[in-house]
């Protein structure tokens, strides 16, 4: 199945421009952060419908570059220096997650033979995050977090989000964010989801963590254009460069000349938000002998209903040129739909449906046949406190198994999970 999406994209893009010439929409959202509660001496519920899900006030807080009016007096010390703002307290916070999981997923080798089985898995700690953020001037802010433990990989520290942002470069009204971030944050930040289950098509499309820069500009009151450039090869790959002399190591995080160019035009019509996303770059081809051009385009829609019902939907179409062989272009598509229902201060119910069709890669004989995805997740969160919750989640793998010597959907991926999520 192939979908001619470029015509649809251009048509809707023109519609956005015509309709949304009066507005502002924030490009992304920061992770739930108790630093803000400490800085402003307020409850987490001011910004969160149920952490880490942001409410309307929290979304506006992000639009204001992570600050409230009078932020200097409330959060900074008096240094008697107009060019220096320091937080009153160290802006540091933690997030800790741990789970026990029963699952059906197995590990298969190249012949499709099951080599590992794990019916029950204790994943505590699953991850421990250290994060920090603060305004540095009327326009400048910083944000970062590092994972000190992830999925049992003890002893490793991985920095994910790490960026600085300026909301008014040279008094032009143009915003700038530079550093390490997820391209997909322009649509739906993975870090603010309420389910353990991920927004998997974002990872499949290669539009998660990367290093780069984003420029943002409001178009009237209800729309915003974000454009950016990134290395295009994620945050784990690097290249050791040769340097003259003795023991002069030098490393480049970008190991090839290509860059990824991306952008999103988004806006609001009433209570419904939406946008169009496009990314152009390169990635390793299926033969691992070169780079193939990658084109990603998508449409996202969402709605916040009275700060207690949130629904969101994402569609992506991905085209990889000369991917399987020269002059052999392939495309696949996918997306997700989710809903969060904040029933009360203590109870929150969430659902997430992930889907992907490998399309041209379905019979390629490569690992990319595994793009096929059909998964439904349901979660119940019980909040003991604003910043401490119990999560129970079940995932049903609807995709049919298709054993093809380790390249297809060899095993089912059902799971039942229970655990805790605490931020302090």
C-alpha cells in the first residue's frame, strides 16, 4: 500500500498558512521538573494535570521560555550586578522509575531460534534521572538531564536533553534553541507521555535525539514556524579524528558530511492543535555500505479538553532513497493515537495505539521487515502524591508473528507491568 502524501502535505500546508496568520505555538515541552516548584514555591499541579502531562498553564509556561513574571525576584539572588542572575537554590531535581514486568517477548537468532526467554523481569531501578534548569537572563534559559541508570546498565551516564534557549535573538522576535534534543519534540515530547510504552514510530523514523539548532518564529497569534538543522546521526555515534603530534585525541559527534534539515508549521483552530512536519537527511542504507537520502513527513493533531481529557494523533510517512540497492527507493508509514483521562487527583487512565506498515520493506529479507507494528497499550496511574505514582500497564501485540530467520516479527511482545515513578 502506497500513499501519495506530498500533495496532501502541500495542500494542508497552504491551508495552515491561510488560516493561521495570527498566532503562537510552542515548539516543545520540557520534562516534568520539581525544580520549578521549588523555585516558585508552588505545587506541581499548577503546571501539570498529572505529572508529566502538562496542563494549559504548564504549556504557557513553556511558551514563556520556562519562567513566570517576576522570576528574578522569586528565583534569583541579588548580586548587585545587572549582568548576573544566579538561582537562590541549586536548580537540581531527580526522577526515579522502577518496574516489575511479565512479558512474552523472546530473543531470536538469525535462524529464528529462540535463544533467550524472560517471563518475569525486575527493572528497578529502570532509570534515575538528574536534571537542572534555570533562567539566566530575560531571554536566556538552559535545560539538561542525565540518566544515571537505564534498564539495568549500571555505571553508565547518558546525557539526553541538553540545550540553551533564547526567546528573542537580536530583538527580532525569533527564538533559538541549540544543543541536544529530540526532533520529535516539535510534535509530541516522548518525555511527557503517561504510558511506559513509547511513541515507537518516532524511533523507527530516526527523529528522536540529535544535536542541532532550532529557530522559531510566531506567525500572528495562533501559529508558529520552527526550522532547524541537526547532525542527523543521533547522539551515540562519533568519529575519532586524526591529529598531528603525540596523544592529541579529537572526536567529532557527526561522523559524516550530511545534515538533517527539518521544520514544522503548527497552529491552533479553537481547542484543536496541529501541525505539519518535514525532515530531509541521510542514514545508513540496508547494506551498511553508504548513506541513503531520508525524507520524513507527518501530520499531528491534539486537543486539551478542560485539562482532564487529552487526545493526540500522529501520522508519519518515511521514504528512503537507494536504500536496498541503487535506484531502489522504499517507503513505509506509521503513527500512533493516544488519550489521557485525568479522572481525579489520584486516578489517571491512559491508552496508546502504535501502528506501522513496513510496506516496501515487507519482503526485503532485511531486519527492516520488523518495522511492522500493531500494538495497543492501556495504563492506570494512581498518584499517592502529586510527584509519586504507581503505574500498572498492559500491552497487547496485535501484529501477527512472521518468522523469517530473525528479520520479521518473530515473537509476540505482550507485557504486563507494574511499578513506580517519582520526581523530587
